[in-house]
C-alpha cells in the first residue's frame, strides 16, 4: 500500500489537498472515497501536541489518498511548540507512508537528514514558507523561491496573509514569473478568491479543510475541488 501511494509522478495539473489537523478531520478523511480528493496532508504536529500520535499512526494506512507528511515548525503555525528533536522523531515515524514531505525552508538545513531519508524512500519534497501577518514584497518572494530551488525542492509552497489588492497582485506577479512548481495560497481577506486564482494560474497543490478551517480564507476541501474543476 505504501508503494502504491509513492508510485506516482508529480503532475503540473492543480490538485486539491485536504488537511488533517484534528481527530474530527481524521474521521472525515477516513470517510472519503477514493478520488474525492487528490491528496491528504497529515499534520503530525497537531496530533503529537495532543499525545495522539499512536491513533494517527493506526489510521494512516486506512486513508485512500496519497499523503503529504507535515510536522510544522512552531514559528510557522506548528502546534504544541514541538522541539526540533520531537519533530525529527515524528517525521521518522510517519515517513514510510508519505508520498511528499513538507518541511519549512527555514528547517531545510536542520532536517537535511529527514529530507535525504525521504528521497531515498522515493518521497518528494515540498519546501514551504508561511507568513500569518502579511504578504512579503515581490523581491523577497523571488529570493525565497531561488533558495528553495537551490535546496532541491520539488515544490515551493507559499502561504501568506493577503489583506489588500496590491498584495494579491504581487503574488500573481510572483506566480507568473516562476518556472518551478508552486503551491501558492492566501489567507485572510483575499484568501478564498486567491486560492481560485492561483489554482487557475497553475498552483499544483491547493489546500482546503476537512471538518473545520484553521485560518481565515480557506475553502472546504471537497467544495474547493469541485470549484477548481469548474473553472479550469
């Protein structure tokens, strides 16, 4: 089953990811039929913060979508202020189930061993950047993308708060100028509309929620998939 989840190519067509960040989300994910979503992200940090890793580990083989493994850094929205050692342990415990792993760009060096292990096991690498306050200037976004490309990311993921039309325009300019695969999304006031625009512009992974939203501007995952399919 693990081999089947990992045996796929990176598609340039927009895909929808449902995020599992709570027991309620996990229950919703277990009810999904094959094909209802394209991927599921397991936020192991959220379960580790509750002491529920074992329950998640037992459930993971029952999920019917390829999996993105994330153990988020506390400074970029991670739950529970997990130490670097604990995050490394979580990645190692769940790595066998991952089609992709998501590691923050800031953690690329400190988790280089995890990234190497993932590549050996044929999992692909998402390097990510999150800003819950603002959208960085275009120059900084380009510099971050260059760093992700140099570090060997298969996908560079950017999730930032978009409060003005000018910030949204900057992100569209950033997307238009990149050749590497991006997963691009806004949060906040322009979050929902941004996710449709970026999907139409080629964002390869587009995240929605299962159960309840984590931040303003998210779509329910199944609704997001239906809407993206309608506009593409």
